[in-house]
C-alpha cells in the first residue's frame, strides 16, 4: 500500500511530512563519503557527527546548493535515506509531493523525480514552496486576493506573489544563511585572525545575528583556530561585530521583496496592505528581522511557529483538502513531463 509523503529538500535541511502524522523526518541535507573509496559512509545527523568527531579522510557533499541541485549522486543517497526514514520499503512504496522553487527547471524536476523513483516512490508530483506555505498559513487555493511569501533560506531567498493557488511573479537571489555565514568567517579571519568552521559561523549567526543594534543576545563565545599559530583559541564574538554583515544581507532581501512588489499588478500589490507578508525560512527567525522589514515596507509581517517546516505542512494540507478533488489538485500541483 502506497503512503503519501510531502518532501522539501533544501540547501541546509531536508524535511518530510506525512498527512495526519505531521513532520516525520528532519535532518541536514548532507552526504558524507570516504575520499579514498568514494563510498558514502553517513548521511544527515550521523554525517555531521562523524565529521565533528573524526573527520580523517571524510568529506561532505550537499545535494542542493543555492537552491539548485549540485550533486546527483548525493541527491540519490539522501532521498533513499529520507524515504526509508518515512517507512518506504519494497512492498510499501510512496506517492511523493515535492515542494520546489518557482525557478526550478524541468531538467531539475526530472532529476528529482528520477532520484525519488529509484529510492522507492511510485509517483512524484511538485508544488511551489510558496503555494504550500500559503496553504499552511490558512490561505485558500481559490482565494483571488494576493499574498506574498518571502522564503529566506540557507542557499537562496525567493520572494513569490501568490494568488488562486499559483505563482503570479517572483524574485530570487542566491543570498541566504550560507552567504551570511561565509561573510562572518571572512570577517573573523581578516579582523580577528581567527579561522572558524561553517558550523561555528552558523552558530554565531543564530546566537547573536540581529536586524537591530539592540540585540537579544550581545555576545557568544566560540572556538576557532589562530590563523598565524594554528593553535585552538576561544574568542568572544559580539553582536555589534557582525551587525553590519547581517544588515548587508537583509538589505539584499529587502531589495528582492521591493523588486517583486514592483512587478506584480497594482491590485495584488494593494492586497498586501491588508494581508501583509508571510516570512519563512531559517533567516525568518533572526532577531528583529520581521519587525525590521515590516517597518521598511510599511506592511504587516507574519512568521509561522516553525518557519522551516510550514512548507511541508502546507503540502500535507493540500493533499488532505484535495483528496476528493483531482481537478483541484491538478490546478496546483505540477507534473514532471
């Protein structure tokens, strides 16, 4: 008997949801392999743990980078783990609804479809991430009133105008949490002479990254390596140290939102004054960001309880509300020809 699974494969995490059960899988989008043998040795959380405990001859690949497929082999390894984690087996296959960016090409969709079918999916359909997120926020797919979803994730930021269960227009930039983390690492090396890992720079962003100059947390203590001596050192990083870095990235996101608003029909732009923006993705949780962008745009900004799982939760809701209406599902979901 086939089961329904909603899947969101991001640059940082992969999340899966089963209608009626909720989120059943959430792990890093990471595949670790042995450099010498090229064999996959771990995936997800296990891979992160192996890299931190004993990296040795191990290396890591991310199947998705900047919102686009970067490694097909790693994608196949990851999808096999996800579907097994959701209970898919040889005699228990899955119908998979995959949430994708509006910029994804038919070639990328075919690659995802092929990887999922080899991993145990009996069928694969696609839905735009913004449409799924809007459904999660309670916006009906037959609602003609315009809505805007700002998905500020790890590898990219996608701003989408949604109406009647479809994408009216969108703006996408390859800027997100990974970009901010890289800027933090560059700052620490150039200004403090300290080298930190990508994991540590992400911790710094999450702990003291802020859209305001009065942050919730003023400083964090982290471990790095002295660039001159190579010795392990502990340094204190203050929010004020990286405020300018955060602001640079957030201004890029603001420009993308303003650009999308400028492209959509005036009546849909007017709808935003009543409905506001839906802010999702990892950066949505940054201290002060929602209030900051809301003030700059003079719009209300809503952030879901978990801005990193609302996409798959909306996809699961889509499957439930269209269970007895195939035409309605076809209106929103996309095939991979």
